[in-house]
C-alpha cells in the first residue's frame, strides 16, 4: 500500500520479487499485486513484516527523506500508530521499531484501520498483540492504549483486498481530537495522506510524514496496473522463450490476449489516489492510515491506505508512474462503522 517522496505508507507496499531469471525459478515471488493479501500482495502480515524492516532500516542508518515533508508537531492529532505489543518495552524509543501500520481516531474509544493490518495467517489478530499509540508526531512520544477488541470486516478478502477495513476498540478512551468521516462519495479533488511508512531509500522515518495527492477515477488505477501486469507477463514469457522454443511474436500475441481478458484490479469499494508520476505515494507501514480532504478548514477522512502496485522487478511496489495508490472507499462503510461502534 506510501509517502512522499513518497510518504511511504500500504500498506500497503511490500518488497517486490527479485530479478527474473530463466528456468524453473522464474516465477518465484512473481506476485502480481502488492501489500496486504496472501499470494497477490504479501507473504506475511504487516505486524511481523514491517517492524523487522524498520529495525533493519535503523541499523543501516539511512536518514534521507524524499518527496514529501515532515508534519508539524501536533498537526494531525487523530493519527494513530499501531505497534506490535511484543516489540515494545517501557522505553518510548522502542515504539519506532514496533510500528507496523497506521490508523485514525474516529471516536474517543475507536480506531479505524485496514483489515489487512489486523489479519495474520487468515484470522484476526488477538487484541493483546497490538497497542495503539495516540497523540504522537514522533514515534518516541504519545500515549499507549491497550486494545480491547479487534473487528475485521466479514467481507474482507485476502486475495483481492476488497473490504479492507477494520476497527479497534480501545480499553479506555483516548484524550485526543478525532477525525470526521466523509458523508459523500468522491473521485476527484485534493487529498492528503500521512504515515510513518517506508521512504524511497528504504528508510522508515520516526517523524510523521505528509503528502498532497489527488483523488483519481478508478479507471486510471485499473489501466495503469494492467500496463504493469502486461510488462511483467512479457518479461516472464520472454525468459522462457529459449527453453520452450517459442517465438518473440508468440510472446507478443499471448501477452495481448491475456491482458485483454484481465478483470479490473480495483473493486467499487476501492478509491484511487496519487500522482501521475508516482512521486508521492504511500508504502510499507502507512497501511491503515487516513486519506483525507479538507472541508471548511477541517480534515474529513475519505479513505484508508490499502494497497498499491509496481513492477515485479522493482525494489518496492510503491511510487511508480501511472500506478497510483489504492485506498478503501469510506463512503461505502459509514453504516457498517456505525453499527459496530453501537454494539
């Protein structure tokens, strides 16, 4: 799923497959999609994968930020960091490596996030394995809150990331401002995404990052991703051509026929946003965080960082031209959220 220069958030993005080689290993890791689901997007849950990547990034000492900018202290008090409980101790500094997803405070006792942040091995994670950090701009500050209940949308699909939405009920109310949820669907206009996710260099920041992007029609995301799939498919078929003795012309014909039969990657429950050049995007560790527009001077959440796409030989599946980022379309879930919070 990015920031800025990516604000590196999405979840929704995982490291893509390595360089394609001929032979039986050519398809190893050649995942067609990205962060969050089983085969298409990620081999492991963010709660295990992202903290490990954050730790390695800190050890490498890469501290450069590209594209976006650091958020001002206290600018987004509704932003929540999800921490792996087993990775934190009494030290606030331990919170940096423990962060694996984002979320938003939508009521004093409720955090909204992505379902793929709350699922591991096909089942919802136990409440005790996740801690919500509220009121932090830097990951060495804020107040920790125990989680009393994990709620994953019953229609969530690990294979397509449809219905990628979940809720955390906190054990006690948080004393922080909340963000309003949109009451109207939209596919155009300026928006902002925030998070502590992976940067272009592989570095994970300690300070919350922000980036301005544009809401875009789903057709743009679908078309851009199909172009990526076509290039990946062509690469795979070309690699096998000498061994299986088929022609370059056959590769071209087969690629066109398969691409023409592809269904759209996005469903109606997904929202497309980003920039045409891919410079500003969300990535690993941003998943679950808010995508919001500003109305009457106040932020209104319209989406949840969900997933993204990139070529299989790229270092990361985020920040690619014409690929954009994919977010959960919140306008479709107002009733579900209200029902769960009322129970």
